[in-house]
């Protein structure tokens, strides 16, 4: 806490010094260079407004910022936007969640030109005019899934003259980033187009210990997009956006830290001899980790050779494995997925986007807008959830008690359908001794929206906006399918190791919304905004349980109604200084505990007694916020400061409840219950200063604190008994902080210096110092990734058309893990589950050079 206080006071002291800088005389040319920072326009309230005049906590990264910082992905944006944390899943680089203000229980939603997009892909940043990050509940104007915040990507209109840009970049690990932009008029003053194409490849940075030629962590993204703008008249503007995007990424560089000691199953296999977890919490699942995790290169009990054993993965997909995973009869969606689409471990994701906006402004200033959008997201990934290499590990198990489906067994003998399989050894049927397992995940999702909006003239003293919106997502099907040789021994034979599910879900959300704004005086404005929304959610799920086939569940359906208000008052002390205070509420729709369907009446009664119901209700966040936005020294300095207090109520918490079957056995059933209550509060600061005609400094500071007041956390199997004493896991999180998002102080400081070099050439240098706060792994706050400091450096030369830049990222080669999650090491080589932590390895230091030519 003391260190966080020092960070905050130091940052504020720096702002005070900047604000106190005396104005100095400047020539007209100097005024053009220094006399103001770039004006930023945002659309947080569905109309274009100056960033410094909007009474909300909002940060914007402009196209110039994106190029200057060489931002390639949404994760690169988060250090420059306080309140945002983008979490990438430890199992798949294609799964990412937007978290705001430390609330890692609820993900926000992405918007493109104000239209919602439900998928996980990021649009091509070469197409963007800016990226707006809105923190706090945005339900009044942006609706469902903006419970705690939203990101809005705003596409760039084509220029009114022919122009273009070509850029190329090469860097360490065989990485490349190439893009081309062409734009201009098709019909003068009536029709213009802007086309972008890009290819981005980030080479893997961590060598697979089992195959040094296989580098883990590669990312590839290919995108083509077009923005077309038509102006049939001075009053009507029609804008369309089309994008094709294909991600083809390698295996996420995730490793597993285990509390398992010497394995009786694989006593001579180095992968399973290394032990990293030593903190004994008295649970039945063995040791855990207590305190700050070490850096990736300094894990205990390992030398360089030991490290290679842990940083390893089973990335070998033989034709036999692929045949069982993709072409097996249990593959549930052969009509939706091309069997030859993904043939390697990693992920492949296709996104198609289409948008159409129309805006008509009358002679009297009234504006009518229509915004239509549709997206398709298709993804498939193959991974080995052992998070280590299992090839060649002796298989101690034989299959017994399973029923064959008919076919040829591993010895070549014909096995009649329905016959038992006794003592069938596993290792050789795939062509080599093999003991790991792989998972195949597939999903397809369509989402679309239509919005109509009517806005009064902006000059009116009392003005407003009213609109209606319809949003729908459809998931026609998907697979979650596992292959484990313990359960699948040959084509035609399957057993308990095979699991899959097919789910169809539809969410339809009509809503009406509006805002009313009243200028009480020239300085004081009152605002009232609200949204009435109906979330109709339906889900139909089918399961496949290994050899016994599957069964269909009934369709579950419910409507969740919500009213989301936002009340705001803002007061302008001067034309350049504004204070605001607001109150807002946001809602997240409820859902269904499908695990209850099909249970016996006795088990349903037990679950009901424990508070589990078929439908869980929507959750709510209540937000109080106040801030000050200021522009100083004739536009040379900008500062924003805001503080907030949020209360997360009726939170949806996933629990594993213990029930007793008719045979007396204990069974765990996973359900979601509304038992969460958490207080969140913090401070967000941004600043930008043109200190001299050569030097600019930008920065932001974010302090996040969460306080869990009610939350049921039961580590399965008594994993952390003493940590959760005396209540055995029920309320051991009280007073703790949310895991899986940084807490405490996070900040970034960026000085940029530019000066004349010779002739038409200038030179520049830019340094980005990014500090990330502590990151907890679990709800008990036992294990955490310590605060992380990363430094990037850019040095280049430029003239009016050309830029040549050299850069280094992660200059100090910091080695703290990126993020992580607590779990169990339940792989089949263990006789029982044990504690485990799964963590993503950090990016290594990389050097590169980039060139840009504009014409």
C-alpha cells in the first residue's frame, strides 16, 4: 500500500510540475508545432464530442498513437489506457477477455463503429481512426455485456485525394509485419474508398524442450478490409466497413507448475520429477505456492536442462491422432467444420465483418442515424492440456470394463461390437509409445445488430437522443472433444476418455434507450440517460459420454429484463476545466444451470437445499464516479483525474456442490449461484504535455482495489484446507482481492523527443516505461505474479513521406509470467489429482527495424 501511495503521489507531483510550467513566447511556426496537443473526438454518447468535454472516464488511442507505439494488437493498447486489462486464456491465444477496473469476473464487449461484436478477434488497427476505451458501466448506450466497460474501434474515412502508405517490419524470432493502405475518391466529393491489407507474423519465442526446432507462441494474422463512404448529398452520409481476418496461431507458451513429487508411474521421466510447488496448505491435493512467483528462468529445483523439461509440449499431431480427433464418429459437427482446416496444435480463427451506417442531418440540425452490422466468427483449436510433453511416457494402465463399438483393435484382431475390452495395452496403436491426450475445441458464432437513433440539434439548451436497438447472437454448434489413449484405443473403439458436446444457443435482445441534456447555465449541465432492455436467452445442449452415446437436453429459455440509468452533472469552472460526477448502473443477464437437467429427483432436492436453481439471475453493478478534466497552457497540457467506487451485487459465482447419489457415492455438480458481493474502487489519471517544441510526455496512472465481501470459493477436494480454515473453503475469500487482473498501481510514462537532423530529415526517440501491478493467481491470494516493469525503445528518422525506425521491446528482458490460473494436475499419469498452476511465459527481448513510405 505504501509503495502504491508513493507511485500515485509521484505521478501527481509530476502533473503539478507540468501544470506549473510557464508559458513562453513562441513564433507562429512554433505555435503550430507546440500550441496544442492533438484534438481527440470520441463517440461515447453516440455523438461526436471532444474527449475533454465528455463527463465520463474514457481514454482514446489515435491512429498517430497506434503508429508511434507500433501497436499491433489490443494487448498493446492496455498499458496506455487506465482501467483496462486484456486477459488471454492459458489454453488458447484466440480466447481473450476484456476486464475493467479489476472486475475479472465479468468481461466487457467490443464495438466497431458503435456496433457490438461478440467474437474474440481484434479488427485490423491499420483501418482505425482511433480506439476508444470506456471504463465503468456503459449499459445506457451500449447495452448488454458492457457491465463494467467497453472498447469501441472507430474506422477511418477515406481521404478526399489519392494517397497511400506502405510499411514493412522485421524483428527477432523471424517476425514480420507488413501493411498497405490505399485510399482516395472514386467519384469526386461523392464516393471514396480506403483499402487496407496486412500480414503479421510473430515467431515463437520459447523452444519446446522436447523438440528444440518447435518454437511455442507463434502468432499469424492476415487481414483485408475496406471502408467505403458515399455522400449523395450534403445532408446524407453512408459508410460501409467490410473485413476478412484469419488468425493462424501456434501453441500458447503455457507451462504447468506442479506440486507432484516423485511419480510412481513415471519415475525415470524428467518431466515428472521436477517439483515447483512447496507450500503445504494441508489439503489432499499436495503442495501449493505461497507468495510471489519467481521469474520464468528462476523456478526452484531446475537447472537449464530441468527448465527445458517443464517448458515443453506435446505438439506432435500424427495422422492417426488427427484421424481420431477430427474424423472419428464422435466428431459432432462435420457439416460445420472442414476436417482439413486445422492440422496442427494451436488455433485458427476466421472472422467476417460487414457494417453499414447511414446518417441524415436536416437543415434544422436534426440527425437520424441507422447502424447495421453482422459478423461471423469461426474458430478451432487443438491443444494438449497436460502443458508438457507426454510422448514416450510408459502407460501403466490397461483398458478394462469398456464396451467396444466394433472394429479392429490395436493387435489387428477384430473386436465384435458390444464385447468387453479387457487389459488392452495402449501405447502402440498410434505408432509410438504415447501417453498424453489432446483436446479439440470448435465453435461458430453469428451476431448481428440494428440500431436507429434520432438526435436533436446540438446547439439546443435542452437536447437529447432517443433510439432503439436489436441485437442477436446465434451459435449453431460447437465441439469440445478429447482424445485420451486410456479411453480411445483404436479406430472403432472408444471409451471414457472421449467426451464431447454440441450446443446451440440463441440470444435476442431488443432495447430502447435515450438521453436528455439540460444546460442549466453556460457552466452547469445536467444529464440523464437510460436503457430498457430484454435479454431472451435460449440454449439446447447435447452431450456425448464416451461409449454410451449421447442424450439431448430440453431447450432452456428465459427473459431477463433490465433498466440501466446513468445520471450525470458537470460543471465548467472555465472553458478548459470541467468537474463531473455521475451515478450509473449496469446489468449482466442471467443464465441456466444445465448440469441440473437430467439429475434424479433426490439429487435435485439436495442441490435446491444448497441454493442451486435451474435459472440463475442477472447480476448488477452500481457505480459512483467523479472526475476533473483540464486543458492548460493554451492547449499544451491535458490532464484527467477520476475516482470511482463500484459495488458488484448478486454476482454470478461458479461453485462445485457435493451431493450424495442413491448408491452412497459423493458426486460434484458444478452450478452458478448469485452469491457474489464485491466492492471495487480506484483512481485513474491521464496526462499529456508538449513540454517544449521538441519534447512531449504522456502518461497514465491506475490504482485498483477490490474487496470481496461475499463469495463462495471451494477449492475442489480440499486443495487449500489451511488457507481456507476455519470455514473449509466456503468464505475464505472475504477481504481478499479479485484474481486474474492487476491490482494496486499500474502506470505508463512515454517521453518522445524530436529534433532536426539535416535537410528535410528529423530524428526522434521514444521510450515506453510500462509498470503493471500485482497479479493474483487464486481467490485466496496465496500465489501471485509480482509487479512487472517493461521498457520499449524506438529511435528513428523521418521526412515528409518516409520513416525508418529501429526498436527494441522488453529492453531489460524482464521474465515475470504474463498471467496464470490455478488448477489441478489431473492428467492420467497421476494416481490422484494434485495442485498445479498454469502460467503463460513472457515475451522475450526483441530487436527490429521498421520502414514506412507514404505517397
